[in-house]
């Protein structure tokens, strides 16, 4: 049970880190806050959700 919590925390933290790196990279280069790339994260999360819940694909393979 503790291993599941650690793995879920690492996965969630990695996703947040990826978002933060994307925001800081865009802001550092263009000096504007561009939220357009978050739409791709939303589409990817929806595809993972559909793949795991509707199609029965393992979450690791759906990513």
C-alpha cells in the first residue's frame, strides 16, 4: 500500500514538474504567460482516461 502511494506521488509530481518546466521555458524565452500548451495536456489526459476506463488499457501503456 505504501508503495502505491509513493508511485502515485511520483507520477503526479512528475506531471506537475513537466507543466512547470513548460511554463517557465515559455515565459523565459517570450516573456509572456502562454497557456495554449495546457490544451495539449488536457487532450492527453482525456485520451489516457478513455484508454484506461473505456478500452481497459493498462495506465502505463495508455501514457
